[in-house]
């Protein structure tokens, strides 16, 4: 019962935080000067009429109520004013989502098994040379920024060896071989960091569990080392790892701005960056809301899944 | 004294003496010094070899960032708006010390016959050959569609710059002549009689001084030499300086234009030697130059210096705000904690990139991009620090020693900062060290994406250098390589150093590393 109460409390808090952040963003965006009016060669009257028709001349509070009613509850985020002139913002956003999700799902499929395998191997070979090698690589992969090895991958794999195309294919045929081949560089550069962080946590957790007393008991009652590791140690070490994976799964929607830019992935991240440079405020509002929501939801999923995976953990208790 | 024959049961009385007669008996003082928390942390930190190495790398990088802009700036790097820069773009790294490692300013390439002869022409005229080495000469490439032949050569990017036209004033023209006489280095080469050339692009090509076809292919004489077509008529404003070999005094070194009061002199200069005249040293850039001819070394070091100072500032401000906020939250608890936690929730959950963008849009015009970026970092950055402090306060505030201090009448502020706060110091130091690499990372991210532009005339940020290098990655990888190496080194060493500190400050790990 307390879990449900805890979940409800967290959800209510999440809605509160989300709405507050959006309000701050909304007010700050509305306070900005209209860039269009300063540009040369624009018919000021036409612009003013259009803004009036869209309701942009009303007081901010009224506009805010309209925004809450129409956008947040009704799902109508207005039309693009600069980037894709006249297009529906929401429709544009939805059409960009698949590319981002595709790249990120592939990178999860690549990084989770690899991270778990490497971490387990390192924990089993603790303080041997294999462990030291893996730990060093993990340290390097975590520290070096993803765009540095994205550039290295682009230079060596795509340009020197010509294994992959330099940029991701455009178009919407997501499940063809050539598309798959063209996303591989982006997937690797996005996944390496996650592989490293999974490896590090699995190694830390597993090596702690492996030295605990119940492992000794398991060996004493006659299990082989492999049996004991798989049945007892691995499950227990998953308690902090699994929420981490779940959190990443929610976060895959948000993607990586920089990797999308380097490899030309026609996704949400690029849309966000170009909406900033083009000063397209409707896109900016929608994507800010999107990123805030992703961050909040992934945080909650992680916290709640702790309690569900391991009932001994009571969340929200002091 | 012989031990075996000594009678221990009957020791004569005079052999005894009092060991302490004047002093009172007390415990022996420790010969060793007491080991406190920080000393212990220091000792365990020093045992961690990788952290020590990381500390030295950080020291090296800091020295690099501090001293390179001081000692390596010269006349070239301190003249950022000079348009002559555009003549020296994309030069390759050259450092005599590391010439064996490929830093000789040269690159391998395949030339067709036309271009090969152009390089030969530079060599013939100036005596400096841009072609350092020929791997494979005059071969036919079967896959090529044209009927030309190819040469695999190694080209020196510095002398490969060749000739360019410059329009000088009277004063500059005389000055160069004076300098030529003093140093004995030829900068100005004779003007060319372009009347035989039919194509405008050939007329505007400063490198052409020989008879050639309409495609730019030189017409060689019987012995295979270039046939010069230098200008021998017209005035060159009384040129009185070095003349090239083979000049009988009839060659003209400038083309005059303008009025008689303000004459301008159009001359052909050899860019390598012109650099020497203009900046006082032979061109050699340790990290090469970028697409605008700016020196990568000093710009990179300047950017690093800025990043370091910026990151340390942010770390300090976050520490300050976070410590006070977390202390109040943790110490008072209850309603105060609830309200402050919500504020922290809201600020901590604003996506960083959204905060940066809004600050850039609102403040960058008024206070500049750097200050508005600083605000964005401070707005969202201190929450982590506050959470750490709050945790420590919850742990310690109900312990007996605090109760004792309270009973003795200590004020709240004294309890908070004198008695509880020192317990949180270890985690705080680690936290603020680890803020530095994450600031590097997000700053280079933002500048890479172009959301923030921190470039000035003398320094650049690593992110924008990488972004500028990416389109040129296939032909000029050095523009991107050095910033990438530097940021990787910085991130690795700061993370290793921070992790070493974290382990050292964690007393529960004592003894486990052995």
C-alpha cells in the first residue's frame, strides 16, 4: 500500500515540477522581442495581423491560460514560424521522432548486453590483467567526450576505411540494409559511453556480491561457481543495475544532440538545435517540455523500479 | 662481561641505579606524528598510482594553458584582424623537435602532371622545392578518365604556398627593399608580362612566370627548362634591391598603378619569405593553422585557460551556494526542508540546455555570452552539491556530540559550520573537483553545437575548434586532432584525479585496496 501511496506522491510532485518549469519557460520566451519585426523587407502590418490572429497580442496571463488549455491539454502546439514555415509543430516533431528512437534503440541493444558481459567478466577476473585492461578501457571511454570518438570513428571507419557512409541516410525506410549500415557509426559512438558505464556498475556490484556470505553458503551446499554466480550473485547485483537500464530506456527518446549533428541524423536533437538557431519559439517550447518530461519520467521510473525489484527497499522512508 | 659465568641471583648492590629519580613516571610520547583525517586521505591518495599520474598530467596541462599564451604569442598571433592571415590557411603542424613523428609540415598527395609542374616552377624560380620527396613518378592510373599521368609526392605545405600578388604603398615597397638588402632574402619576384596569356584565371595566377598553354601546362624548351616571360618594359618605381639569378638588370619588379601622388605598387611576393619579412621569423606552427590562418596552438591554449578558470569559478560558486543551501535544509529539516527541496527539484530538473538557451536569448546582449553562460551553470549546477551537504547534515545532526555542543550553548550557525560541516568536507572537495571535467564537457558540447559562441580574436573554445575542424576532417585532420587530444587528456586526467580523491576521502574503503 505504501508503494502505491509513494508512487502517487511522486507523480503529483512530477506534475507540479513539470508545470512550474513550463511556466517559467513560457514567460521567459514570451518576454523575448519579436525578431521578425526587426528584419528588413517584411511587411509589418501583415506580421502584426498574423500575430493577432494567433492571439499573440493578448496579455501574457491570458496567453498562458490559452497555452495550458490548447497545448498542454489539447496537444496543439501551434504552427512553426521560422524553421518549417506554416507546418504543424506537433506533426513535425512526431515525424522526427522515429530516427532518434531508431538510433537509440540500436545503441541500447548494442550497449546493454556488451556492458553486462564485460562487467561480469571483469568481476569474475577481479584484480587479474583482464580486469585491469577492462577497467582502463572503461575509464577512457567514460572520460573521453562522445563527440571526440564520434569524430575519430567518422575519420577512421567512415573516411579512411570507407566501411560506412559519412552521414546517416535520409528518408523514412528505416529497416533496410543500407539504412542499418548508415546508422552504425552513430550507434557505436552513442553506445560506447553506456557500455562503459554499465560495465563499471556491473563490475562494482557483482564483485561486492561475490564476496558476501551467502555466496560462501551457496558454494558450501554444493553449487559450482558458475551456478552460484548465475543463480545468486547475478540476480542480486541486478538490483541497482536494472533501474539504470530502465532509466536509459526512457532517456533514449531524448537522444544526443551532438551525435545527431555529427552524423546527420534527422532526429529530434537536430530539430532542437536548429529551432534555437532559427529562433522558432513554438518548436522551442514543445521540445523544452519534451526534454523536461523525459528527465522527470526517467528519474521516477528509476526510483519506483527499485522498490518493485527489491521489496526490501522501501522508497521514501527516512 | 661474560654472561655465562655471571651470577644473576647475587648482583652486587652498587651495580643498581635508579632510572628515574627526579621526573615522575608517565607514558612515552609517540615518536610518530598523529594521522588526522586529511593526512590519512593524503596518504591513501598517494598510494593510488594512476591518480598521481593524472595529477601530473593536470599540472602539465595547467602549465601549458598558462604559459603558452604568454611565451608563444608573437607578432603573428597578436595581429588577429590582419587580412594576410588568409594567405596562410590550413598549414600543417611543424616542429623541428618532432619532425620524426610527422610534425614536419609535410603531407603525402597524388598530383596530376599540371600540378606537378606548378610545384616544379616554384622550385625553379625560388630555389625552394615544395616537393620533398617523389615516391612514384609519371605513372598512368588505369582508373582515371583523363590521359594525364600522376605523381605520388610529399609536399611541404609551407613552401607550397607559392606566390601571391600584393598591392603596396610606396613606403611598404621601399621597406621591403631595404629588408631584402639587409637579410639577403628575396621577397619580391619580377613582374610577369601577361600579354601572351589568353585566359583570365592564368593572368591572375601569381605563380605563373613561364610560357604556358591555355590550360596552364608549361611550354618547355628543348632542354626541358621553363621559359620565363618576365616583364622588361615599363617602370617599377626605381627598384633597387636584390635581383633574381639570371636577371641582367632588365627585369621589372612591380607594376605601377594609381596617380602620381599616391602610387601603388603591385608586386609578386613569395609568401614564405614575405612571412619572414612581415613577422620576423620563419613560418612554423607547432599545431598548424586553421581554415582562417589562425595559429591553433595559442588559440587552443587560450581556450584551455579560459575553460579552466571558468570551471574553477563555477565549482567555487556551486560549492558556496550548495553548502549554505544544503546546510539550512539539512539542519532545520521539516517544513523548511520540504519547501527548499521543491525549489531544488524545479531548478535541478530544468534541462541544462534549455536554461543555457534562455539565458543566451535574454542576457547575452546585455552582459555578454560568458556571463550568461556562467549564470546558466550556477542556476542548475549547485543542486547536486546541496544534496550532498543535506545528506551529511541528516547523518550528523542528531549525534551525541552535537547535543553536547548544543547543551553548552552553541548557536545554530556555530553548530552548522563548526561542528557538522567539516564532516561533509571530504565529499564536497571531491564533488567540486568532479564538477570541473563535467563543465569542460558541457561547455565544449554547447560551443560545438553553436548554441554559445565564446570565440574571441586570440582564443577559441575547444568545442568550436572541433566544430570548425569537422568539415575538413578528410583533408586536414590536424585542425580537429589537437583540440580532441587536449580535451580527452583533460577529461581522463580530471576524472582519474577526482576518483582517486573520492576513494581517499571515503574512510569505509580504508584497507580494501591493499
